[in-house]
């Protein structure tokens, strides 16, 4: 009788084997005993001229019959030209994806997809992990169109802008899941808009909410009144207006960001809404405010350009500039952020600067990715001219022209 080439071992032989070595069962399956006495099943694979080993577990967890079953599955894959080790890794990845929830994956990809600015980053995470309803516990590889619609429905009509932003973020998270192998790459994204959700969700009526802004014709008078106030919050407000910066960028400014010699304030990427460093050219009026605000002792101790007088070691609070506006008699009429609109209106109506230069001064992202790649620079020289013109306009007394509007600044 010819010796058996398959299934040579028995359960009894497996239990009694003690000596270190390789015990063949046939078909590439071995019981391997290490020098430490530990037993494990090993499948030796020869594929495309290469030898590799595939562990199948220990006999205490995987019986001889189970090990043989795994061997037979592997041999079938080999006959089909598939590496069993690669196939097992893919299967485990798929199983892990089935257990990976949408919110867990959102947290994983947040460093790449969410805004860099701290508060905006936290808001992105809250939306993707708390506001999306049952979607947050749905396996990311199994999200359906119905799941996405259910997440959007509570906000679609009542908070259309929130819903629009949520859909875009869900789509980005699911795109990342496909790119990362956490969802079938060949399946369409259920959160896509064009040709899909646009036909399934009702038309939205988006009401644009603008921050209350001061007409630019009244800005010089406002600045004249503000200039009479000797207070840190007033300095910060004047600086915000002259630089067209956001509240958070101004109150968290540090002296290390200010280059007085170059007349540039560089806001780091981590504090910018767009997640990119922003260079702000400083006009003479802005530099004059910095000179007033700078207290050598305070600057050395805290580093803040506009430190709080009441919170030791902290910058001004986010409401400090709003309270200054209220004290000046504009409560409920204008906001700090509204001065960015005032600047935009002035620049668009009363100057010849290009739209791209104006938007760059506001740190807005202009154009698509390709267009921005070709543009490369940040138009600092042009923006310096723009901010100097803005400062000249603001700091001169208003002289009504024939139409009752302040006259443009002299050439």
C-alpha cells in the first residue's frame, strides 16, 4: 500500500507529540512544535516560485479537522492563482470595516478632512459623530442612501445651510472610506449630490444670514470715536477693522507673529479658518495701534498682543470687542465680523483692486485647486496697497460730497 500523502496525523498523535520539530499532515499542513514546547499549525505555501508560511492557530484552539479544512480552502485558492495569505488579510480588513462605524471612521480621518482651526475642527467632529443620528453607529462600509437621507432629514428644511454642509462632509468621509479600503471601492458614494440626492431631497430655500455691518460711509466717524477710547478692547477692535481680520485671529494674536520691521502679521495655519497660514500687511494706522497696545512687561509675561486685564495670563475674551461696540451705542446694529463686510463693500465700490486681491485680504480661498496652484503667491504687495488705502479712508475725517457720501481719500 502506498504511503498516505494527505491526512497523515491523528488527534492522538497531535496530543502526544512533544519533541520540537515539524510534523507533516500533507498538502503543506504541518504541526510545528517550537523549542519552548508551543504547538501551532502552519501551512507552507508555494506560489509563483516563492515559499511562505501561513499560521492557522494552535491545536488548543483549532482542531486537526479545522486545520485541514483551512488547508483545503487555501489549496483551492492557490489553484485559482490567489495567495491565501493576501486573501485572508483582505477578509480580515473587510470584517474590521464591518465593525468600523461611521463616527469612528470620521474621527480617524478628521486630521485630514476637518478644518485645522481648533474650534472649527471640534465643530466638524461634533457634526460627524453626534448630529448624524443613527448613521454614527452604522458600519462605514454599509452606509446606504436611506441612511444618509435619514441623517439629513432633521435639518434639511429647518436648517438648510447646516444640512448642506453636513451632506458634503458625509460625502467626504465616505469617499475616504472607499480610498482607504473601508468600503467597496466600486460602489457609488450614497451621499453624492449630482445625479443622486438632488433628485431625492426636496428643494431648499436657503436664506443667507449676514452679520450686521456698518456702511463704509460711516466707518471714518466710527474710527474717530473709537480712537478716543484708551482701552485694550478698543485697540483690538481698531486693529481688527484695519486688518479685516476675524475676532479669533485678533484676540489670540501673539507678539511672535508680528514682524514690526517687515510690517507683517503672520497668522499660523492652526488659527486660520482655511487651515493655511495668512500674512497680513500692516498699515501705519495698524502699527500705531500696536505701539499703544504694547506693554513691555505684559508682552514678555504673556506674549499676547491684546492681553486681558481681568484674566491673568489670558488674551481678551471673544466678547470684549462686542462690548466696546455696545458701549459706543451700536448694540444690535453692527458686529465685529460685520466690519469684514464693510471692508469688502468699500474695496469693491471705491477702489480698482481686483476681486482676487480683495478676497485674499479677507483670507478667503479663491478659485479651484488648479487655479490656486498656478497663482502660488499670496499677492502681498497688492494687498499692502489695498490695506493702506483702507486705512487712509478710515483715518481721515469724513467730507461729504454732493451725494452726501464721504469723499474718496485724496490721491
